C-alpha cells in the first residue's frame, strides 16, 4: 500500500486486499496537504478514524459507512490489543482498509489524518470522544463526523453530527459535493482562526 497525491489531496492507491495490513512506525508517512476535493469518479474516498481501536469505538458504523459509500477505511490500533485487531479484520473483510498497529507521535498522527478526506469518530452510546480529541483532529482541516454530542456548544456547528449510521452515510454523500465539503472545512478553519490556540488547548484540557 502506498500513497500518492491528486489535486493537493493525498489518497491511497487501489492496491488493496481484504487483510489487515500492519505498518510499523516510519514505514508509511504522508505529508500534510491543503484540503481540496477534486476527484474523478474512479478515485477512492478515504475515511479515517484514529485512536486506539477497542470495544468503545463503533467500528461497525465505520465499516457500514465505508461499504455503503465505496470508501477506503484508514484507522489505527495499538499493537498490544490483538483480539481487537482480529475483530477489525472481520468487520472490514469486504471493505478496503489500512490498519496501523504502532504508537505514532503527534506529527505522524496528523500525517495520517491529512491522508483522509473525511474523519469519522463514532462511539457507542454512553461513551464519547473528548472535545480535546475532536479539536486535535481539526488540525487536519478535514470534515469531522461524530455520532454524539461533541461536548462544547460551539463545536455543534463545526462538526457533522450523525446519531445513526444512516445519517453518517447521508453526511458522507453530502460531502462529496465540493461546495459542501469546502463549507465544512471552512467552518473548521474559522473555528481555529477565531480562537487563540492557547485558549483552545486550555479549554480542551491539553495544557
């Protein structure tokens, strides 16, 4: 599996199989790119989700959304949780995917997020992504879809909220429209630009 670039957007090649690929740190790194969304019909949509994969993540939603939208799934996983890796392999058996099993640093995480067109962050009912995680993901300047309350009221108009798989699929299809895609990215840009980064980090509990 390798990465290339089209119109400023990084995307994955079509050399996929149905197995979980293991990429140790340093073997696959994608430079960050500016958010653009100009693709021909035969190019794959890449949906990413990062953080330790486990039972609290709604990976079934990720798999169903990718399958319904003909998207490639890009995710990460801590290598000492092999039972979950096996579970992921079953969930994504019929979905092109890339699963990382390393412990990446902040730069590498942003590189991977920047390789995605859309960032999907679903969790099961009663379990939520922290606002800090959402704000960190914003640095990739990609539309973010969550399936729960994002925590801060001022984030509700910035992220795409989808409480069901069907709604998440609707959001992905909607974001295929370049105008809608750029509108979502612009909201993130404005959110970050209108706030002092120190204040954002403090509010997110990162400092």
